C-alpha cells in the first residue's frame, strides 16, 4: 500500500523523500524553528515517521497546516537493535 502526502508540488510515495524540515536541535533560543534538509524514510504509525538528519535516525511528525515535517533529533532519536526501531 502506498501512502501519499502533498508537500508543495511533490507527492511523496512510501515516504522516502528528502525535504526541508524543521529540525529540533536547530531551534533558536527565541523559539524560531529552523529549516534544514532531512530524509523521511518511512511511516511508523499515525503521524509518526522515521527520519534521518545528519546521519541520525529519529522520529518526525507532519504538520498539515504548514505542510512541513518536524524532525526530533533531540528526544526522538531511534536506537537500532537487532533490526528494529525503538525510542
């Protein structure tokens, strides 16, 4: 089954896409979110995605109001163990 999200003019199939995402670790002290390129690898659950930023696999969510993914490379890092993703 293919899932689709509309991000600008790109339709994402299977959620493997490089896109501009808000990255948690880049958030400015004044609360301003910062965009950077990350890869959305796959859907894990309801609005829970596996993403990769700077070589780190982590969780991400999609905000349909701004059409952006929020990648949590601070608290949502995925530690791989025996072929499974876990928090």
